[in-house]
């Protein structure tokens, strides 16, 4: 299973330094929605998708529908260079609660 990321160019640099090699960043030729549609249509061997919160907000409905339809890949939202969003929903905590059956306090 591989890990991929959908993020802005600045976040991509950090993820590349951390060893991630499959990173998608929207361009003028290829929009965020086009990239997401390609990922959604071809989820082979993907175990984890890392998406910045700002991009997750932009493709919110598609992302939510995808989470409801599939178990894998797991989708993790991370803050971008501007920091965590105020209305951020921590889906990792929801996954842990679902698996363990109880809340894990930070």
C-alpha cells in the first residue's frame, strides 16, 4: 500500500523531505477536482491519502461521499502553511473511536 498526498507546493516540499514521493499539486493545466477524480477512479494500492485542510474544504462534498463509501484508503487532513482551520474535524479521532469504541483524549 502506498501513501499519496494532495497539497499545495509549499506543503509538498515538506512531505518530499519526509520521504513521500507521490504528491499531487494542482496546476493551471490540472485542477484540484480533476486530480481528485483521478485518485477516486484509481485507488489501487493506495492505503493513505494526505490532504491539506484547505484542499479538503474545496472538495468537501466529494471527499465526504468518498469517506462514506470506502474503508480504504484512509484520508487524513493536515494543516497547510497557514495553520489549522478553526472548524477542523479530526477524522483520525473518529476512526480511533470507531475501532476502539471509546474516545482518546489528547
